[in-house]
């Protein structure tokens, strides 16, 4: 109990390191979620309503990548961007940017799959309406986004929740460097191993609060979609 009270006191004092860790975490999660959704949502719609060769193979690949262990994703990104890898000259290893890339590898398949499900289940009538109105592909895509906006926002929230809770991949490629690439999950793991439970609990409280907000928003959107 005393550790919990100390954690709350640490939060109230606005500890500089905690604020920096929160800032890095939110920056990484925001950019990885944004990029994953910008790439994954159009691909999910295309995978649902497009007709092209190899469609079933791509679906199987996406489903496989959804189960990709985070440490494996982190290892693959690490090997690509290490000094001897094909992208080593970019010198991105142990930066926030490489953490965003690793997150995108993990999150994009989830966004594609969830978007594919939403469009597949809910948008058959919309497609028929668009065809009847003579809408082109671009306008049909725009119509699907507009009419499914609440469901797609829930996909964004799911992606953000997945991003902010990740530890394995970001620890491997980011290095968990203090004042540079340390995020809430990796900091909690490190501080717990060091025995500094007050600091770890303070970060855990913030992480739980953010997760609660995301879940509340997703629940509200889910209820609105059922009406």
C-alpha cells in the first residue's frame, strides 16, 4: 500500500523522467497507429472488395502476420537496420523512428484484418448502391470510409491500444535507452527488475488509465454501431 501511495505522490510531483517517458510513448504510438491505419485501411477494403490474382494467398499472409510474435518482428527489423543490414546506412537503430517501424510491422496486419471484416460484413449494400449510382473506385472507397467511420475509428483505437502496450519489439530495436527510447512498458519492466516498484507502479497507473480511456471510447463506438 505504501508503494502505491508513493507512486501517486511521484505522479503529482510531475517527475521529469516520467513525463519524458510518457511523451516518447505517445509519440511512438501516435505515429505507428497513424501510419498503420493509412496503409492498412485501404488494403483492408481492397482485400475485401477487390478481385485480383493471389487474393486468398494475401489473406493467409495477413492472418499469419497477425500472430507474429513481437520479438520476432523486432528481430527482423533489427536485422534489416543493423549496420550490416540492407538499411544500415540510414542509422535508425535505437531511435524512436525504428520503434515506429517495428510497431507498424505488428499493427498493420491487425488493421487490415479488422477493416476487411467490417467492410465484408457491413458494406455489401453500399457496394451495390455505389454501382447503381455509377460511382468510380475512388468515390466508392470514400463512401465506404464515410459510412463505416465509427467502426473504423474503433479499429484506430484498437491499433493504438496494441501499440501503447507493446514491449518486446520496441525493447529490441529501441534499446530502452534512458531519455531517448524508453517507453512506459519497457521502463516498467526495467524498474521492476531493478526493484524500484514505486517508479514502475507510477508508470503502470498511467498506462492503465490510458488503456481505460481507449476501451471506454471503443465501447461507446461499438454501442453506437449496434443502433
